[in-house]
């Protein structure tokens, strides 16, 4: 039985899926105006691990995570670089996907982009207006009528009257809202900004409506799990609930999961504070497997302080794990007997215990820190309980358990020297550039480099084609 700490109920609730054997999960993704920082990587790694554990337990997981590709910061970036918002967001979506691949994060079932879902947003806003939950004002802005939604505050456990008390003083003259608590669903365009036509004005959606719409479209009105960093509880997730439940007339998500912050010098790591490292920067010093492992050494609901010492310690721990995997492979390559001995059979009971410890830890609100302890028990077991005389069946049983459990955490035990598609495309692009600049020596050099990686290029009329050789 999997128990999940649910922000909505503030307790660890038993997981009961809407459809037996299936899990629907929506994770709020990054705003793509720059490289992602390692704080953004925490929810990605944590919820990828949650997803992997559900799969391990036999569930079919439908995992949706968005990219917010319309936002003030993207527009600002586009103006600074004298380019379009689309160019900026497409660039950083591609870079983010590279980082995710290197952190061994499984591709989502779907990564919707806000700009591709505008019609759905207009439809939901219209439904909210029709039901009296939203209203347009004279400048074309559409607001959500917060007080009309009975359950407002249920996720963040805030009292709506306290909210108003805190906000009353910020009501500015000229503001066309009915109530300071009302939030924006649609806003009029400003010169030079991306915009879409709508019944109210040419403009763009507010941030919160994106997730309500994408979650509904790809996962349905009610989903099992909605997740993100704890800074999203209020107002983002609270507003998503208000929008979705009012529009759909159904509960939005049964379980709300939130990861705690990644900190640096005990302050939240964030772009606005400027105290961040990008995942790309860290990848220059460490294999991103180390970053992943580091994130999982602490329970996801505990704050985690980033430091060089902890990264070094994660690196050493990971090495101990991969070294044990290597030893196991060596032993398997030189076995002399097939069948398990009686002594080995007795030892298997210990191995089974490690698996139950692992599952018990993960069942308890995904306690990866304790699950890692079970992995180290297997490492120790390999180092002390196997030798050159171990049977094939015995080694195979250890191998299966070790690899399966490591895979739940996304730990790669065997580094395949496989060249990633993205790496190949990158080099091909560089070669094209070199050719354009008539630097044929460089172009040939890149072709040879690719060949040495086992990739053969073919220049055809339709462009460059490649194949693995
Ligand atoms: P953003 O691009 O700021 O919307 O953030 C994308 C995701 O990263 C959200 O789920 C945030 O809650 C999460 N996030 C941002 N900063 C941190 C941090 N320092 N630690 C943990 N999660 C974070
Ligand atoms: Zn969201």
C-alpha cells in the first residue's frame, strides 16, 4: 500500500487510483526563458522517481508536465535578444530536454506547451464566465471571482477573510476588479507582446489557467496526482483548483504533492535572488547522475541545502554502487556453476528482505533516503557474499534485484557508451555551420569525429542523413 502525504488533507493518505492499475499525474513544469537551475531539477527528479515507483508496482502511468512558454520573462528575454518569444522558448525547451535526459528523467507521456493550448483556455474562461465565476472588465481583462468559489483556501489551508485582510491595502485606484482577491484569467496585449484573439480582447492567458486546461485535456477532469514545488501551493495551485472545479463541476486532483526547496546557504535557490547554479553548469563538473543521486538522499518534503561537500559525498556513494555492479558483472562473466547451492538459497532470504525494506521505504511517501539504505545493503551483500565460486542462478538473482531497484531511483548501473541523438544532431548542426563558413577542414573533422562515435553521415538532396554503423 502506497501512502502519499497529501497537502490537501495534511496527512499521509493511502493511494487509491481513480482507475485500477492506472495513475494520472500532472507536474507543473518550468517557465522556459533560460537554462533550468538545479532548484527546478528537484521536482523533475523527485516526481520522475515517484512515477518510476508506480511503474515498478505495475501501474500504467500517464505523466504530463507542461512548459510555460508565454510569460513576462520570456517576452523580456526576446526583447533583449531582439528575437521572438517563440525562438527563446523553443531554444530553452530543447536545452531543458537535454538536461532532463542527462539526469535520466523519463520523457513525459506529454509535454504540452501553453501557446499551443490557447483555444482550450478561451473555452474554459468562457465556461467560467457563463457559470458566474468570472467576469470581463472594460479593458478586456477577465478576472476570476475568487469569493464565489466555496472551497477557496482548502489546499493552502488559508482562510479567505485573512487573505482579504492582507490584501486590502494593495487595492489600487483604477483597478477594475470587483475584489482585490480576484485573479487574472486573460489579459489585454501590450505592444510587441505575443497575443491571440479572444471574445474579450486580443491578449494572452494568465499563468494559472494554463495548467487547469492542459491537465483537463490530457488527463481528464479529475486526476490522481497533481505536483510541483511548495512555492506553487499558493496561489498557483489554489487558483488551479478554483478554476478547474468551478468549470468542470468535479474534484480536480485527489492527491497534491509538493517538494520542499533546494537551498543554498539556507536561502531558496531562485533566479530572482541570483543565487543559483544551472544544471548545465553542474554538468561541467559532475555527471548529472551525481546530481540526481544527491537529490534523492533527502526526503522530498525536507529542505535540501546544496553544497560542494554533499555533492562530493554523493559522487563517492554513487561510485560505491557502480563499482559493486561492475564486480557483479565480472563474477557473472566467469561463473563455473549454474545451480544455486543450499547455502546460497539461504542467503537469498536476506536479499528478499532488502527488497521489502526498499518497498516499505518507498511506500511510506516515497522515502528515497531509506530506499538508498536498502541499495547499500545490496552493495554490501555483493561485496561480502559473492565470490569466484558463486553460481549463475545466485548472481542472476542479485543482479535482477539490484538493477530493478536502482532503476526505480533512476540510477544507471551500467554506463552504456551510447551516443545520444541530441549529441549527434548538435554535431551535424556544427558541421553545417562550418560548411556555410567555408571551413571545410572543420566540417571534415566533425564528420570524422562522428564516424569515430559510430555515426555515418550521408549528404542527400533532402539534407544530411545519419545512421549508426
Ligand atoms: P518555475 O520555472 O519558477 O515556475 O519553477 C518550475 C518548478 O521548479 C516549480 O515546480 C517550482 O516550484 C520548482 N522550483 C523552483 N525553485 C525551486 C527550488 N529552489 N527548490 C525546489 N523546487 C524549486
Ligand atoms: Zn501549474
